[in-house]
C-alpha cells in the first residue's frame, strides 16, 4: 500500500512498526500496544515526540484542498501530505523508515 494513502489505525500500525514495536494489534478499528491505544496520527502526546525526535518539518498551505499539510525530513526527502499536520508527519515518518510503499 502507498504510504500516502495510509490513514487511521493502519497509519498508526505502521508508525508502531517504524518504532520497532513487535507486538502491535488492530482491534475494533483501534491500534493497540500492550492493550493501550496507539494513535500518533491524532494524539499529539504520541505523535509530537516522534516529530521532535526525527526533526520532521511541517508546513501548511493556504490553498484549498483536502490534504493541505505537508511534512518532510530535514534532508528534504520523504515528503508526505495529510489532512492534518500529524497525519502528514506520521506518513513522512513511515516513508522515511520503509519507503513510499509498505507491505505486511
């Protein structure tokens, strides 16, 4: 699947995999690690530290459109878009770790 199309629990699942979490499960449309919800694509307490640690840059376009937030690594590579800064950043992180496509 293309990283640019990842969203919701599937995006969160791949962020966990990028963090080298071995025991991650998707149950009832929620990503769980040790029975705790893992939602870095919507929870700044979980996604924020990844953005800071990986030095992910965020920008916001004023152009109308569905995916107007952009995230990119400091190197300028691994650029991804999303509806929100967190979605864009988490896609960027997964892209950085695995490339533009992921397979399970």
